[in-house]
């Protein structure tokens, strides 16, 4: 099982990634051992996640989310909170 996730950083920027263990990966980001981006932009909280059955599907979805505008990402995040 793979998870596509969006993290909100301290500067309000959004980071999107994929993992097999969301809590472990978030801890890595917070420790400065995650992606290059989150080393420079302190991760604050996970604001969105969705499960996928395989890495291929998760990678395709991650790429699609990364192409969204900031406004579209916030709409996606808000729709998941309903």
C-alpha cells in the first residue's frame, strides 16, 4: 500500500510526496532527513493523504497533484476534510 500525501510547511508552502509508511516519512521530514525541499522548509503537519494499491498508481497521482495550482491543492485538501 502506498500513500500520496501533502505536507504544509512553516512558510505555508505545500510539499507532495509518496510513501509506504506516512508516520515514519513525516518523522523523517521533520528530522531533516526527508526530501531536499523539506530540509529548507520546516514541515508542520500532514494536511492530505490518499491510499493507492501500488507504486505506479501513487506516482501518477503524485505527479498530477504536483501539477495543480496552489488554489487547486487547497480545494483538494478542503474536500478531504468534509
